[in-house]
């Protein structure tokens, strides 16, 4: 399920100033999400009343956001849902890394 901040009807991917900033240079992380371009509203989840919007993101959008924030994409994988087990949406997995800090010596 996607993360985002609602701003004027669009969702903004919070890369700058978020938990991503804790990643050390050269560090690798796995980002997973439901792939697509829709938002669904849930009023019940696992037998409990909720009031949430779940945002699905297109992989191109996620990749552009990560690259725009200076991350390097290592690998992208998408898969379909396991029938009768998972919510019937595509899953996406993006391995990315924070580039090592480059230093100049004189």
C-alpha cells in the first residue's frame, strides 16, 4: 500500500526529509508497494472499522521520485497477486541505493 501526502488532489512522494535520509551513503533498501494508478477507500480492514485511503503508485512515478532524490535504482520487479490469498493487485519491489559520498582531495 502506498505512502504519500495529499496535496491538491495529488500525492507527493516524501523522499526528502523522510526516513530515507537516515540511509547511509552506499546503503541499499527495498521499497515495496501496490502498483497501479488508483486510490481506494477502506471502511473495514481485517475485521476492524477504519477510515483510510490506500494509494497505488505507478512504478515509473516511484522510480522518477527516487532518481530525482539522487538514489540509484538497482532492480525493479513486479508480480501479480497470489490468487485467493492477497488483495488482487500487482506488487512492485524496487531495490535502490544511496550513492556513496564522493570526496575531492587536493
